[in-house]
C-alpha cells in the first residue's frame, strides 16, 4: 500500500509541474546584472510556496556585510527529539546563451516526449520542487514533518557561491543542523541507482592580454607589433602538455593517485564509454594514464570556458587587436587547496608572458575544495536505505566531476557533511542549450524524498556527533 | 602666383568638408549585410557629385555574372592627344566596432583640433574627395580636364575586392587607360615627403574547430573531452616559431631576402622607432633578423584578426564549448603567390589537428599579390615632379605594409601599373576606433593633384607603351 504522504504528493504532480513552469519563467541568471528582476521574481515565487506549505520564519539571509544575492531560509522544527536536517537547493540558473541553439525559448518551460525543457529546470529548479512538494505532503497529510527541517535556498550557486560562507557564518545559530541534505547535484545516469559521495572543487579567474594602446591595422603594423591573440593562444597552449597533464608547477600538490582498490572499484562500475561519447558526438580525450571515469572523478582539470578578441563579426577585418581575453576555471580533487592550485596556474601564466605583452588577472569566481562523504555517515546510510526501499537495489557509490561549493563551504564553516540527493540526471544538458528534466524523475524523486525523511526520523541525533567537526 | 585651378579648389574647401561629412554619414560597411542602405546612400552621393562636376557616362559597373557591390564609373575624355588616366578610389569603409572605443559616433564626422573624425574619413572618403574636387576645379576654371580621366570608385576594397577582377575584365574597353592613379593608399608620415612604390599582398580565411556535438558542462565532462579553445589555441600558437617566423612549410616560397642595397636604402630613411611605438603604446616585436621597416615592407606576416568561442558575457560559465573560431589574414611580399602561401598555412594547420577535433576552413576573403611600381614609370615620375613642385623636396620612395588589391589586380587583369597618390596619413587610425583625417591634408592634396594632372599632360602617351603588359 502506498505511503499516504507519497500518495498525496503523487496526486499533486500536475500542480508541481505548473509551479515549476512558473519558476522557469523567471530568468534568474545571477551572473547577469540585467537579469536582477528574474532573480527577484524567482525569490518571490519560492517564498510564496514556502508560506503556502506552512513553513515558518521565511526570510532572506545575506552575510553581515550585506551584498550578493540573498538566500531564502525557512524552517519547521516539529520534532524536538529528532535530527535536524538542513535541506539545500538553489534558485539561480546558468546564462542561457547561445540562445540561438535552443529549440524553444530557454525561459519558457516546454513539455515534449516526457521531458520538460528550460534553463535551470534540471539544475536545480525541478529537483528543488520535488523536495518542497515532499515536505508539503507531510504537512498536508500528517500535519507535521517527521524530522526538523531547515531550508536554505541559495541564489549564487551558479556564480561560485561567493556569499555563502558569510551567510553561514552570520546565521550560524539559525542554520545549525546535524547534516545537510542537498536537492542539488545529479543522478549519474537514468539507468543506474547510485549515490554521489564525492564532488570536485573549483576555482577560476579571467585574464586579459594587452600588447598596444589601441587596435591597429595589420597593413600598417603587421609584422612589427605583437598580436595579443597570438600571445593568449600561446599562454593557453602552454597550460597542458602533450599528454593532457596541466603544466603549472605545484598545481598537483596534494593530489593522490587513485589507489589500486579505487581503480578496481571504478573499473567495476557499469559504464558504456562508446555510448557516452556518441551521445555528445565527441571522442574521449584527457590526461594520459587514466581511464575516463578516473579522469572525471579523481583528476583535476583546467578549461578555458570562453576566449575572445579582435573582430568577431561577419566577414573580414584586417585588425591587430590590442587586447584579448579568456575565462578559465579548474576542477579540483581531494587534497588540493583551491588557492594553491589557482596560484600555481597564475604563476605559470605570468612566467610565460613575453616582454612585449602585459597580463592582467581579475574576476573572483569564488572557489571551493573537493568533497567526499564519510562512507558510514548516518545521513548517507539513510539515503542508501531510502533508495533500497524505493528501487529494490543497493545504490552504487559514485562521484561527480562537477563542483558543489556547498559541500566544501558547509564542511569548512559549519563542520557538517552533505549528502547529495538530487533527482536531476547528469545528461540533462546542464549549462548548455536545451536543458531538460525528465517527467519520470518527479514520482521517483517524491518517493525517495518521502522515504529518506522517514529514514532520518529513525536516526538518534547523537549518532551525528562523531561527524560534526 | 597661385594656379587659378588650385585657387578655385582651395576656395571651395568649406563645401568639400560639408560633402565629406555627408559621405561619412553613410555607413558604407560592405562587410556587413545589415549596412546595405549605407552602401547605397554612399553610391548616390558620389554619383550626384560626379554629375555635378560634369563627368559623363556616370554608371555602376558589376562583373558579367552580376553580384557584389557595384563600382561607380564616370569619365571625361577632353584631350584626345593626351594620356588617359584611370583614377581609383573606394566608397566602402571598415566596420566601426568596437564602437564603444570611439570618442564620437563613427558615422558622424566631427571636427576637433584640426582633424575630422569618422569611420572611413581617411580610408578613403577624404582622399577621394580631394581627387574629385581637383577635377571639378579644372572643369570649373578651364572648362575641361588637362588629360583624359576615367574614374573607378570601388565598393569592395575593404572586403578584398572580390568583384574587381570581374569588373575590369567585363568592362575592359570602357576602362582602358595608360596607367592608374590611386586616391587610396596613404602618405607614410605627416612630416615626410614620400611616394609609395610598393605594397604587400594579402590573403586570408576563417576557421572553425569542433570537438563535440554541443556545448558541455565542465563538471560533467571536464577532463574527458577535448576543449576546442585549447585545440584552436594550440593551432594558433603553432603558426609562429619562437623567433617570430611563420612555421608553415612553403609559406616563404619565392620570398627574397632584402639585398644589402635595399637594406642600406631602408636604413637611410629617417624613422624614429621610439616615437612610432610610443604612439601606439606598444613594443617592437617581429621576425628575428630584420629591422622594423624591413619587417613591415619586405617580410610577409600572418595575423589572427579575431578569435572566439565559449562564454564571453559577464561573469563565469563553466562550459566546455563545442566549437571555436578564428579569422586569419596574411600580408604577402613580392615573389609570393597568394594561393600558394594560403595553402601552405592551411596544410600546416591540417597537419596539426588532433584526432579528437575537426577543422573546417571557409570564408573567401579575396586575395592579391604584393606590388611594386617600376622606378622609371612615367606616372611615377609625374608624381615625383608634382611633389617636388608643391613641396620643394624630392620625395623619398617608400613602401607600405598594407595591401592594395587594386595594384595587383590592375597589373594582372589590365597589365597596367598603379601610382598611389593618397593624402591620407598612415597614423590616422585606419581600421581602428577614432579614425581621423587632417584638415591640413586637404590644401596639400588639392595642390598636389592639380600639379600631377598638369605633369601628366606633359607626357607623350606613347611613353607608357613599354610599361603596358
């Protein structure tokens, strides 16, 4: 017989989808100051939903020094003898460009073939709505939540969470909890029951190469001045060696090679490499000496996310630009200190700048270390039990190559571990055109969230003590 | 006593400036299809002026197969026993971007401190108006021109003159002349009386590197797929060696090193390198083993004029783009075949493409070889005599690093030599923001154009015969 809370939540799915469409219609691109209204609209929708569910103390949190995009807080502390869980999600989304590569407008959720398309629908608006509707169903059916729940819905996840440490520090008492359960993250594959137990860290910066005071005509100056695009290309080309390793001295400090056991565990995970690469029309490429999953989970990377300079319009312009730009981010693994890794890359770049060019570094992206959940953490065990209950399978423990600044910041500032329990799937075009969310993930997610809350209710709060730092 | 034709032309300078301002207000950017009306407006203004001057047979010329931007033709054949000169100019201009670097709007000619600012004002609308007003003054004062003049005012100079060969072939009889006198080109420096006797050739293309079927999230794919910006950066970095020479095998085929005599002549030209580079806030940089002027006049070059890919907006986006683009042009010297040089670069690039990326080449830029005027050519001698008359100095013979497709095309298709007789100055921000034209160049140019036409009137048309091919 279906859990009455789950039955209620499943019945409400049409309204959940309507709520989700309204939320996607708010273009909450935190990276773009022009989208401020979209951010505000998203906040107001989320706040209205929290009030409707019956959450208390709904409020916006900012660091003591103000600024940044506020996070939304709410709580229901219904069970004083039970654990207190901080549930995390985020309402901000990635930019939508290149807009012309979307089949339908990015901020208009469109349903086709069992999927909802829209920017942010999978990362993280859909998974967030699953968590909220689960909590709503408990309140509606049982009049209370089975555990104490605090909600923290961030607005700066896609821009590196620069305010999150300050928010956690400033509101330490309000946010105090036994562990963090995240509705962000992603299921690795639709066909596999798995739990993410690790994520990569990240850091980044933007750089500008300048070679002259103004743009120059290649007929008047070609051959006698440096071209900043050539300089920038050489700098970028110098960042990786022929075997795909990052050439910045000190970048790998603290990185441990996967152990034979880890390599064996990873090798045992069902993974069809041909399918993976066929789906994105790409060929495997990466650091020599590692398998694809080892590269993705256990090895740090560096990518130029954007590079530009000179004339990029239609046709030809015989200009030697005077400046060129690149945006760079890195993915980091356990053992790496983000600032050390970033400084290693900056030192390398600075050492490569020729005397006829200048290099400027700017653009604070926020940064965070990699994270791993202890294998015997009570919340992780609850998640395993919940998925065993809803799927009949023991979830594989996998990692993700992406970064969750949350996990590192929560660990550093609050001394807590985070379990990622998202019902997004990693193939849903996050951060790319035609982002989508599977409609089938909604009932799966509701069932799992109902069950994990019931599992947490079985935990003695004292069991979390050894894992609090 | 001032030549009465010159006196008339000098008196009309205020109207010339008004005419020029109206012409600059037509955004005749041939490279941009969105600017078609600006091209048409510029044509109509020029045609109206030619009719007002008293030119005959004013008409638009296109190749037999149509297409492209038409050139404007007009003629006055007033002196059957005198030489026939084809006067060349162009009405199209470079794109105006980056528009935000202009101090005043690019298509609004603004006068300040003895200069007129505006896109195309120096290249080539101002110099063209000087030629036209000189011809107008002859007709107004003497009722006729002292030599036979045909005008060819092109609309595709800034896009590599792709239709010009076809126009010259199709209208060979209409355009037949003894030599070509160009109002395009540039005086090397405002302080030096000089004539340009050589120009570099050019060729180019656009390229696209692709590594996947769509943009990817660096957290989901970072480290396991290639980044096209890394591949493109490596391709660009591979194009020059550490000494600044171009690495494409065969690119230098046919290029002769400057002889000791040429090196001595170039070394004797007054040239303040410190001033040159201070003016553009750049440091000298180029191929090892050559002086700055040797690099500029005698050595071929390759420049990336634009490069782009990935996220280039505000803030950070952790994307691995699936494609990256670059626009490349080359400057060529005598002895180089443009197609051979271009194919050498393409072969080099193709040989460097890794197996996990594809390279697509496209974008026909038109191309032309380098050019040099024979030292004893009658029209060159007339130009020397004209400048000696108006300045009291014997002009230095210099080259320019820029390309004039005209000279190569006219030589190849019509078998004629071209003398460049522009009153633009090479420091006037051609192809860059804040292009300007010195007001003082107008009286200087009018005097020289009156004088060169009088000098040409002294030449026996048969003297051109040895130079026609």
